[in-house]
C-alpha cells in the first residue's frame, strides 16, 4: 500500500492553492503582508513586556505587604 506524504507525491498537488507550493507563483509581492505581520509581532511583544512589568510590580507589592513590620525596619534601605 502506498502512503501519500505530501505535495511531492501527488503530481496535481503543485496546482492546488492549499499546498502553497510556490508562494511567489502569482508574482504579487508579499512585502505588505510581511510588514503587517512584523507590526503585529511588535504589538504583541510590547503587550507581553507591559504585562510582565505589571506582574513584577504586583508581586513586589504583594511580597512587601507580606513582610512583617519588624522585619521591614531591619531591612537595608533601597531594597
């Protein structure tokens, strides 16, 4: 029994749009799509960084509130 693995095993697969055999087959430049993808990635990166900073601040506040008052006075300043 022959197991079909992908486009290269099916000759007509080269003409099927779903296989994406050649992204430049239409001659249309993907520069606009690439720029949009990069912009979305940049937005997501900024959102992740903002969330990380927010979480760091929340945990810092949580742990500072959890320290007993006597231990707070013994801690060195600036930490």
